[in-house]
């Protein structure tokens, strides 16, 4: 008999939604340098792909990260989670879906889906906080960004 490990309370569940639930996506192609000795995309590159999608997502709103930095705000990554379903390989064309699912005070959260030909191969999330660029003390997500995300993601939690 095989026992399955139970996830502890700190392990967030995999995002069980369809690509239809995501209003934004971008494409990436798995580069040779992103693969390991088995020809499979290395687990760390998924976080790079999440970042690519997140930056492109935010760039739609008043300049995104560049505007935050111009206002003296940094967006720090506090946590990152990935659940793998199937391997990506060299030259695969992938769609990275992203959405901002929560904005509260200084914090915001993104959810992601990685698909190949419509098949979910990975899902994950990242948690972030806005901080004053000089002091690195928490600061609220700017109101303009909260409003833009609210328009783009009506189901996102905000406060």
C-alpha cells in the first residue's frame, strides 16, 4: 500500500480553474538553456516565466513596474509556489496565463497557469508587497493600480 503525503496547512492548493478564468496570457518558447540534462525545462524557469507574465500584465496599466519605481515603490516577491503536472521540453511553445487575484493594503497575489496546446502542465502563485524604495517599509498598493486591477479582474479581492 502506498501512502500519499498530505500537504501541510502552509501549502496553497493548485489553481483549479480554466484558462477562461484568466483575462491575460503571454507566450514563451522553451529555450535550450532552460532545460536540464533530461531535456526537461528546469523547475526554476517556471518562476522566470511567471515574472515575464506578471510584468507584461502590469505593463498594461499606466506603465506597470516602471511607473511604480518612478513613484518610489518597489514590488517585492514574498512567496512563490509551483505545482508541476507534466514536463515542458526544449522548443515547446507555452502559454502563461496570469491574473491578480488579491490586493489588500500593501500586498497583492498573482495566480498562473502554464499550458501547452491547451493542456495544463503547471500552475502556481506568487505573493508580493509594495515597499518604499528607500526604506523598504511596506506601503499600500497605489490607488491607480488597485483601480486598474479592479477593472481587469472583477473577481479579485480588494481592500
